[in-house]
RNA sequence: GGUGACGUGGCCGAGUGGCUAGGCAGAGGCCUGCAAAGCCUCCUACGGCGGUUCGAAUCCGCCCGUCACCUCCA
């Protein structure tokens, strides 16, 4: 094993790639990473862009664990709908979850709580399907209303917030560091002009002291989700939930905070303002942000018809395309998180192949271990070097393309040796595959051993054709064998002849 | 308008002062009854123009182009 690489990430706060140095260590000197990653608002099925962001967090955790670090990984579920236009515009505007409830898809839900529950469950299913690490805690905003109210009260008490007839606002003026993360928000005039340039309606609460001030609590006794507070019925502002939940599970000063690039401003800027005004300590020392993906070269949007949810790909037909979720995972990892990423069907197709190849090699190694042919290990060193390369790549600001390249090189090496794998080499290869899988999660699921898509489990008619074809080949009736192959391909199967006879697998249609 | 990125072979995508990334597609080969899969070999590029340097895709300057964010968003 080569010397342990230094884990470094681009830090939005310092605008450079910084080595990650957790503030805490366990008794034996092991670094302990305390990490908070912003989760989605559950008003719809998660889309592939959401998951690109969650995958960044996933890789950070996997890399830290591969380095032997302790990790506490918290990622939230935002199940409170926040205003679509927040406080800059009409504060009586609808929120996203209310909107979803009133949409056509929303008709089947009894109420907004029902909708939130449904999409939360869908999120967790997709999460597991894409083989993301389970967080240590997955707090929900609605289950942390009281600490949010207490935080708002405290902010009023220490002079960082004030009340108007419509709500409670954070006073940006009271926090001189506002803007240190995003480089924005220093200049109230520019903010208003910027919004005007986007031809947004600039309608502020007339009692707001500064256009930059943002809502901590909205007074609204007609809202579909409301709680009682010292200021009457209403609901919390968007930014306060993450500050409060991060504090609750990780303490007032955490190591690393991550999310999508859109969250830099205003969400994370506002989180910093609230959290640091409460604790007087730096909220997070490192900030990592994932760049938005594009689809076929364009911004993903419903109006362009290129908007894809995770289930569009992995759900069984006809709702989805019945793809191996790991292929979607690999596709989303195939670009570095901080670079523009263009999601294309070509890339998806390539990655279906790559996952299949890794799984084929995995099966090959299993067979070789079972056979346990004599001989010394002759690949271990080269495989170890490839694993070190993959880990070093991830440590270098999550260079996933380089890490994946190392994985594929190893697969090629094993494929080249093929059936000449002896037992000793196969065991080393299995260790390597396990390590690569722990790092990238692209060969098999970590949690539930994949048993769902057993390739043997084909329909009766398919098995009959396979048997018939094997018989025809044994009898050297190649005309018949070729006709049967054509028939199987017609039915959507890839046909391969092996020493064990005809093998088939589902042809990927995307 | 403000801020920040990016432009690498037919395509995707690493690298970032001299040393083959990797993949897809394409060509040839091994294997195969023929295929498929797999493996081997080949395909050598860095937006433009200047500059620094023994040497630049890599550093500097200018220009061109693409994209993102700027209170809906992962």
C-alpha cells in the first residue's frame, strides 16, 4: 500500500483546493469528519440532478472511510414547503409543496403531509437503489420545529432578528461577514438591481429594514403546514432548518457542509449568518458545492422535455427503462462534480456496458475462487497499485473520471487473464473488487446483496429456446441454431455462446 | 450589468511546464461453426493570436466561443 494520500476538496469559502483536516479526533488519533449535506425538498420525485449532488456527498463519505476516518454523516429531508419567491416577492405566494398538491399528480394525496411522506419514501427508495451510503442521521425539518422556534427567539434576543406584521426577519446588517461564502449580498442596492435585471417583481415586506433581510418565520394562519409559535401560527423560513439540524446532530461548528451550487447563495450564506450569530463560532470550515448537470447540452427543464427523474431510468417498464441503477450511478459519477457535466444517453449506454463488464469480471473471479486452481498470486501488486490510484484520484478533489479509469483498467487486466486465474490470484482480485466497490459502489450494492436480477430467471419460453438452441448446436444444425439466436434477439436478448452453453441477457434499450 | 467556470482527438473525458490517462465509435487481429462478449494492436489531440522558456495543451496577456449562478432549484 502506497503512502496515504491527502484528502483535498475545493472549498467555496476559501476559493481554493484545501486539505480536509477534521477538527476532532477519536481517542486513538483517528480523524473524525463531521459532515452535513443539504437534502431535497420532497415535493416531487428526485431527479438525476438531485442525485448528482447526493453522490458528491456519498463519495466524500466513502473516501473518508477508505482513509480509515470516522465519519458522522447527516443529510436532511426538507418536508416543509417554502415560498417559491421567498420574501423578495409577494409573501403570500404559494409554496412549492402546496403547488405540488394542487397539481394533477397531487390529486391523489389526502393532504400536504401525505404528499411529503410519499415523496420522502420515494426518495429513500431511489437512494438505496443508487447505492448511496445511509447517513448516520436523516433529520426531517417538520420534526425539528421547536428547536427552530427556539433559535429564532434567541436571534431576536441577541439583536440579530426583528418582528414585523408579516414575520420574523434576520437582520443582515447585524452580521458583517454576510457574503463571505458567495461574495454576494454585500451591496443591498446591487441585490435589488440584480433582481430587477431578471425582471422579477420586487415586492418586499414594507416593514423589512433591508432588502437583504430574509425570513426566519412566516406568520400565516392559512398555510397548509403551520405550527404555533410565540408569534402566532405560521411556519419556519427555509434557511433556519439546516442551521438548527446541523447544530443538533453535529454541534455548532462542523467540518464540512455540502450541497448543490445553487445553494451557495442565498441558502448557505444565510445559514452561516444565522448559525454564527447564534454560536459565535465558524459554522463550517469547508464548503463543497456540486455543479448543475445539463442534459444533452441543455439545462434540464420540464418545458424542454429533457427532465429526468431517477425512476424514469430504473423503474421497471413501462414507467421506467428498467436500467441497472448502478449504471445510472456510474453515469452520474463519470464527470467530476465541480465541472460542467453533460448527461447524455450515449454516456448512459457506455456506462451500462461498464457496469456489466465489472459484474462479469466479479462473476469470473467467483468462479475462479470456487475452482481454486493451484499457483501463486501474480496480479496482487498491480491491482493494489490501481486501487491506490483510484483512492488518490478521489482524494484529489473527487476526480471520479480518473478513479473510474483505474477500475476499468483492473477489469481489463482480469478479463485478459480470463480462465487462467488461479485460486490465489482470484482471492486477491476479489479483495480488489471489494475495495473498488467500497470506494465507488458501482459493481454491486453494499447493503442488500443484489438477488433481484438473477440472470437464470428467464421466462419459460426463453429457456425453451435456449435449450433447443444448445441441442441444435450439439447436433451441428447451425441453420437451426442461428434461427433460434435471431428469435432470441428479436425478443430483446443478447445471445452469447460459452463453454457452458448459450447464455442470454437483456438487451439494453435506451 | 455583477460573479464564477469551461473550451483537449469523430464523441465523452483525465492531465496542467518535458514522461502512453481511460472509455465510446472506427480499423486490423485472437477466440468462435458463424457471431456476441472478452482480450491484443492501431487511431496522438489540446479554441485563436501574441509572449515567457532550452522546451507550453500546461504559465502570462489579449481575443473568440460555450455555460452557470445572481432570493424557484441539487
